[in-house]
C-alpha cells in the first residue's frame, strides 16, 4: 500500500477501491480482537450511577491498540528481515485501527447511562449485546468481501461465530478475573 501517512490513515470509509486480501484480513482480525477484548472488559464491570465502565472500555481499547501495533511492528521487521520503511508501518497502524473503533459504540451506550438516559445495568447489557452482534455480523462483511451474497449459511455462520466469541470471552474472564 503506497501513499503518505495522511492518505493511509484518512482514506474514505466507503472507498470504491477494494482492500487487498492481506489488509482486509488484518483489519478483520483487529476488529474481532478488539471486540472480544472490549466484551471481556465489559462483562465483569459492576455498573452503578457513578461508575458505568467507560474508562475501563477506553483503557482496554487504547492499551490493546498500542500492544497490537507494537507486536505487528516487531512481526513486520522479522518478515522483512530488518528495519521497516515508513509506509508499511503506517499501513500496519491503519490495519490496527478497528481495535480502537470497537470501543466507540459501547462507550456511547455507557455514556447514555452516565447522563441518566439509561439505567447503568441496562446500558451495560445493551453494550454487551451490541458487541456480540458486531462480532457475529462480521460474517456478512466477509461474504461481501468475497463477492458472495448472504444466504442461510451466512446467518448460521454468524450465530456460530457469536457462540465461539462468547466461549472465548468466557474463557478469558475465567482465567483473568
């Protein structure tokens, strides 16, 4: 992927230029990873009027993004056998952005509770459900990237992916909390 750092980080969201398979796979991986870790951070939060968990979600997103970008940078240097030029480093950073964006919707929902528009527990459950739907919904995106129309198997795949994500989150919570 060529271009300036500005072009790499600020491409139009709905660009007509399709992503190459490597970039699409990297972004989907980061998207799933970010959503799973945000969900795992949300579940153990004990919501209250004073504490709705926004800082926990933001902290999880930012720290995961930094760790992922760092790991990708080190991995890229191994793949290239030395120092990585700036353009691939910016591209890796761009491919990691879905980790950060995974926090936007749950933070907005939790903010609704902080403003008193939702009960804290309702907001937390809604944020958790939204995260599961986001993870499961990626199956539809993958089908589109493959140039295939969604069908019954897409819906079944989404349900199975949601179940698998729930299992991964349950294991993470059991082992870390």
